[in-house]
C-alpha cells in the first residue's frame, strides 16, 4: 500500500518469549529510526485563521 | 428468469407448508426498476412476493449470522461461498439451513445501465439470457447483458453454488478464461510512492458511511474496530489517514475470507472499488496456500490452521 519498506515489521512472539520481544522491539525501533520521520499516515490539526 | 422465480416460489411454498423451515430469505421486486430487494417470507401464502432477476446482487448471507431459526436462503455462487465461511466460523449451523441454489449468469450493474441510458429514466425492465429490454417514457433500449455485469461478476469463476439443498436450474457453464488479477498485478508493479498515491486517489472519495462494512456478510463482529472507543483504534474523521486506515484494516480482516461477492462495491454511494484491496489478499492466499475461499465446509481455511510441520521457522 505504499508504506516505505523497513517501516513495517511482522513477527511471531509467544507471550512466554519475553527476551525475544525485547530483541525484536529494539531491532524494529532501530530500523524505523534509520528510515527517518514518516511522511505518510500522519494527520495535521486543522489550520485556524 | 421467470423460470427461476417460479422455482424459488414453489420451493418456498413447499418448505413453509411442510414446516421444514421457519422463514425463507429471498428477493422481491424493488420499488424502482433494477433494484430487487431482500425479503423474509414466513407464510406459504406470501411466497408469491418472491422474485428473481439479474438485479438480485445483494448478498443474503449478510442476514444469517447468529440467527436461531431454520432458514431457507436463496443463494448465488458467491452467496453460497459466504455461507460456507460462516459455517466454518460458527456463525450459523449447516443443519439450520436449506440452501436454494441459483446457478448465476452474473448480476447487472445498475449504475452502468443508468449510465448507458444517459439520464433517461427506466420504468420497466425485462430480460432474456442475453439481453436486457429497458422501457421508459418515449424510449425502448435493448442492451447486451454481458456488457453490463457487475465488475466482480465479469471475472467470477464460481457461478454455481458450491453448497445447496436444491438448485432452481441446471448448472451454468463456469468462466474459465478470465483473468481475476489483472488490476492487482498492475498495482504490484508500482513503486511504493506510486502505490501510496494510487490508494490515496482510490479511497479519497470515501465518506466513512460504512455501507461496505454493513453490506459485507463477513463483517459480522458485534462491535467493529471502527466503533470501539476504549481504546479508540481509529480516528472518526474523513482525514485521508483515517479513511485509508479504515479500508486497509477492513481488508486485512477479510484476508482469506472474502469471496469477492462485490456487495461492498455495489453499495458504495461514491463508487469506490475497494475490491482491489480484497483481491490482492485473495491472490496471496491462493498463491501461498493454494486455497480458494468458501468452497468446502470440510477444509479449515489456511489462516485458522496450525500444523506442527509448519515450514516457517518462527511458528515452531
């Protein structure tokens, strides 16, 4: 649908795999940080005169 | 079509008289031409109201989930596949249902017909297997039926019901030479930015009326994610971010469940072809799992199946 590659991640983590969750969350936030600020799926507040 | 109507009425009368069912779900003639509407018949002497023509595109499976009665339901190919999915998802029991199967030659897209009439108002419509005869004040128009089919009917490969207790006619030939995914492949070829723009344009006109969701036989959640407020998953505005998120998420919820009955596109007041989202997921499921939705009540759908020998490492 046009979201930049690298911004969206999928993973399968069981509720018992706490350390895997930490690992994946770190990796995802690092990757997303690298792709920079998003330009898509953002909402702007209505401009008031 | 008159033969279909006669058979549906006869079946309804018989089933109600023998108290095999509590109600019959079918169609009656609409108040204006090209708009046949769903009707529930509970008495044998009301069966004369039942009607069949090429404007019965609505999907009656939409009215089945969680009903307790014994129901006879009139079902085209696509409707029967939705019924299969509902049985698989425990929304209705097979034993409750008596399916009156309609071998279908495709339903007429009312908007296309009205477009061809260029503003002239149709007052009565009759049809043969190949043509529509439309009459109005001071005009008569004969249209070739196959040119005015709903988009999803034109590429349908399951015109005959897959699950039924009786058929109203002999099965019709299935379309085998159709390419279901021409448009999807075009979108797949785009770059991420082109695709983003494409979906923005596609979904831009959405007014968030939720007609697509309400008409969808697979959207039966008691509370839809768009209506939840604690937490609120999604903004209520028609900001493009909210409308696109709504459509993307709805499409995901239908992954491996949508039968492309086309009811969403049919009812959309602004004419959005949101089926393109659903068809992409249909294509993925077909290519990855070799599965076509709603063809059998014997086989569990791939997305609700777990196998210990799953080839993906992460699932073990």
